[in-house]
C-alpha cells in the first residue's frame, strides 16, 4: 500500500483525530480498553458507572472515593485480582492499580463476559498460596 504524497513528493501530514474524542464524536459514549483494546460503551446494565472492560475486566484508576467521581490523578492500569461477594449476594471485582498499588472493588455489570468472571472466582482454588499472599500484602 503506497502512502499519499503531495506535489513535492513529501508524505502528507496526518489529520488531527480530535473528532474521535470530542463531545459528540463516536468516542463520546465509549472508551478504548487498556487491556484488549475493545471499544467499550459507557452504558452498563446493572451499574450506573462503567469502570471496567466487560471482555477482559481491565480498568483504569480514575475514581478516587466515590464510584463515578473520576477524581483520581493516578490513571494507572487496574488489574482484576479476584472476586468478593457482598452480604446481599452481589459479586464484586477486586482490582489493584499497577502504578500505585491501591485496591478497589467494582460491581460486575450485566454484560460482563462470564468466563473471566469464573476464572477470577476460581483463582484461589487454583493457587493455594494466592489468598495468603494477597492478605499479607494488604
């Protein structure tokens, strides 16, 4: 595939892509996953604030205290470590920031891929020392 060149034989400059990220552009209502690069819609069934990819469960460290506040300065990648269950039976994903080490829990969404969720839930059974190491690191 040949690159387009102008009359002088130089490569044409690339146009700015701000149309993709500006308000009203096609990325105004979604985000690109840091893990699998999937375009993820912000609307999530079962939760008010989408904060992880439904495909690979990766997230960004964007919330500080309140879900949806987007006040964290870190912006590091959050890795899904495991699952937790609330007293009311709701499943939560435990994420850890790979930049600052902060732990957080996030509600699962109705469109999350069940296979990665089950892998997370079964992770302590696969590695007997996993729970011990995780508790020690807290």
